[in-house]
C-alpha cells in the first residue's frame, strides 16, 4: 500500500471524513474476548458507557430473562472490540467474562 | 531636536506630563517620543521621564543623557540625585518653586497651585504649563488640547485651569 | 471613490501597546483571550475599553493563565473566528506547548508580544529572550521597530496568517516601545476591513461538514504533516512581501522584510532587530561615517521565516558584520541567537564574511548610540569571530 505524500494529506493533520475509523477493524488486536452472559446482566449500561471503542450495542426489543422482562439487551461488536477488558472490569455483577481467543 | 528630561516622584504624574507634551507636539504635526525610565512604579520613588521633539522622524531610542531642558517636579530630588547632570551648556531648568541653580532657571509654585485648584499636590499639569512657557516647545492651546486626551470632564476643567495659571505665573529666576 | 490615501490623515500619539489595540480594532477581531502580564497588559486593557465602548464587537475571554489564553484562541480559531491575544516573558513561556499546537493545526492566530526578559532573577524589563525561545514553534515572527509599524504589521499579519494558514506573532521592544508615546497614523477602518476580507478556510469546525482536528498521527504520517508546516512557513516569506507591498499601495506605508540604512557602499554592517537596537544603530551609522567608517545597518523585520537570501546578499561583499542580539543563546556556539542564524545563512551559501556576535540590552541594560559606534570601530579594527558582551561589568 502506498501512503499519501506531503501534498496529498489535508493540512494540519485534519481528518476530513467523519467516521473514517470504521475502516480500522480493531477486532484483530484481541487476545482475550469478552463474553456477555445475558442471564446475569442487570441492564445497568455501565459497559456501554465505558467501552472506549463504542462496541457495546444496545439492542431494543422484548427480552425475558429468568422470568424478568427487559426492553433491551447488549451485544458486543467483535469487528471493533479490541479486547481491552474494561467492560468486564467495570461490570458490577460480573456478567462479562474474558476468555482466550481461539 | 529638543530633548527634555523630567525628574519627579512616583505619583506626581511626571510620566503623564511627558506624554501630554508629546501628544501636543504630535497634534502640531511634529514628531515626538515620550518614555518613562521604567521600573516597578512606586509612589514616592524618584522617577525619570524623557521627551524628544523634532521636525523629523526620531529614530534614536537611548535614555537622554544630555538634555536641553531639565524639569524638576520636586526640589527634594536635588538632595538625593543631581537632576542637572549632563544638561547641555545653555540648557534650561524648569523647577517647582524658586530653586537657585547655576543655570538659566524658570520656576512656578506648582505645589501651591495644585493644592489650591485640585486639592492635591499632583504637580504634573502645572509643570506642563511651566514647560510650555519656558521653552515654547508647543503652543499653550496644543497642550490644552492634548490634555483632553488624558483627562475628561471636571478633571479636565481643573487641570486645564491649572495649566493656564501655571503658564501665566512661570517666571525666570 | 476616494482611496485611503486621499482621506484625511488621523495621527494619534500612541504607545506601541495602544497601537496594537487600535490595529486589533481595525481588523474587526472576533475573539480576544485576555490575561495580564507586564509589559503587555495595556494592550488588552485598551481592547477591553473598545469592547466596553461598543467600538469593537468582540468576545473577551478572561482566562486563568497564558496557557489557557493560547488554548482559548486555538479553539476560537478552529471554530472560524478571527482571534487575538497578547503576552510577554513568562506568559509566552507558559504558552509554549500550545504555540506548537497553533501552528500544527494551521490556525491563523495573531499575537502581540512586547518582548521581556525571563526569570530568574525576576525582571519586568525588556529583552528578546522570550521571543527567541519561540524560534522553532512554526510561527511567523515579525519584530517591529516603531509604534506605527506595530499598528501596520498587526493588520498585515492577519492577511498573511489567513493566507498561508499559520499563526503570526508581532514582537517589539518591551517598555522601550510598548510604553513609549509616538505618532501613529491610523487607517480608515472600512478600508482595513476591505483589505482583510473574511475567507473560508479548510480547517474550520462546522457542524454541517464535520472534521476532526488534533488527531493522533503515527510515525507514518506525522513527518509529512510537520513538513507541511515547514513548507508553509518558508513559503510565507513571499506572501509577507506581497502583503506588505499591497498594504503600501493601499495605505502608503510598507517596510520589506529587512530594513536597511546606508548599506549601498558600506564596508561594515550591523544587523539588529527591534526599535532600540536598530534606532540606535542607525544613528551610529551617521556618527561612524563622520569618523570615516563606511558603516551601514540592517534590521531584521521578519525573524521567522528567516530572510536568509536577503541577509546573505547584503553581507556577501562587506568587509565584516556584527549582529546585535538582545538575548543570550546559553551554552550555544555563539553568544547571540540571531548571530548563529546569520552565520548559518552565510555558510549555507558558501559566504565567509567575518562576523562579531554582540550581546547587549539584556534585561534592558541601557544601550547608547555610542555603543553602536564602538561596534563599527571594532569591526574596522578587524575584530571578528568572537562574542562581545556589551554593557556588562566583567
């Protein structure tokens, strides 16, 4: 791949295309993978707030878990999840487990 | 070029006096340069200010060491320093109060006039009147117009009056 | 239509600091970050007065430090505003890291710097130690020599900065200019605004066309982006000259990047910067010529980009030159920072004119015309290749 030359880069190091980081699938960096156990999740949203890459997806719908009804659930976007483990560290009910990538 | 050195004490307004006279000269279409001997401004400390006036642009920016005119706002300065140092032969002293010096001297009782008119011993505007009378460096009307750039309202009225009275009362000793 | 030149002249008695404030008003600046430091303070005080009187419609941001002052104008400039701030000495040092950000982001910020010595020991007096420390920050750096030039240069600096997309500082002697009352001819403000039309820039934050500014650059990109700054800064010399000429045509005053005095037939040239150094050098040229020394003086009006070709051309055929620095390049190969620059400019062009590095006016040690006459006498006596600390009790 040939990188752009001096005059091919916008001045000031500005990035002129919003959302260009989508082209960088950071999922390949992972050595440990977070696995979300939906049956333990209390929907507190802390993982969603803490994830530095915004890979926790809030899915809307009707979900019944252990007899309790929820309006949404969470899923992890493994294309961009880089396996940092912050979600698992912050989860107050240990619903996220870090397991080795296979 | 005429070079004037002002000697006063912090708070007497000698720096402003030099600026007003520079402004008056500039309003007359002349070139002028006024600058204080800079330091942390302290009330009561000896202060020097410099004024150059010329018909040509002024480039030199050194302290005035050989003035044509020395202006002394406070006679006590003759005790602590020598305001006449470097005064050119034939140079003129303009002083607050009759002070006997071995040079051509003009004086006005600036402190009494300031106390009478302003109620404060701030002598700078009286000394402006005295300098204008003694040197003719600018016209009295120009000095009064320039004063308007530094004082407004009642303060201007009082100080303008002071300049005029000091101008009238300034005498050669 | 009457031109600016035909209109009645307005000449005021102003200090260089007030002249800077009047230029900011004429340039219709949008945002001014304000933080006081001697000898700068009276600039922003005057601007605050203009804003309070309704003469300038600008947002004054009272910040808590110079670091914040520069950061605030970086943000405002990123949002597309025309901005101004001013500082001196320790304030400029505290801003230092943000100066690099301003140039790296290519923001056309204009700043006035009445140059002042650096602590310790504490000094409020003038020299150029603060300005010289910004040498490699990527800023266009003017050094003015009169209150009139401060006024004219700040207006020019906006045009240059907004053309080449780099920040520009206008430095001048702390106290010896910042607090000296001199005649300044003001321009018609409408005319200034026509001279400084608002332009679109690519690096402005707009919600309708989002961009990212200040992003991380890996080793495979950083170098190219910094090289862009180098190219823009070197290229700005031409723009500085063009804008100066256009300003001259419009308002009747222009300066060039170097000011010279009696250099045409000179054997010995003194290179100086700032009002006191050059003003006294200029007087000394006349005095030295009366003593039979063919003397000349050059003033560096633009320090960054360094006008190396012009300097080299002037010094190529003289017998010797001296550079008067009001700063010390501590531990450097020469005493004065600009001497080292001049020598580099000559060496790069294969010129070996002998030179003297003169350090003077440190912490506003008084400089006299006589001192500059002495420099010409030293050059005539063949003194060269050394550093002279003038006015020092050694």
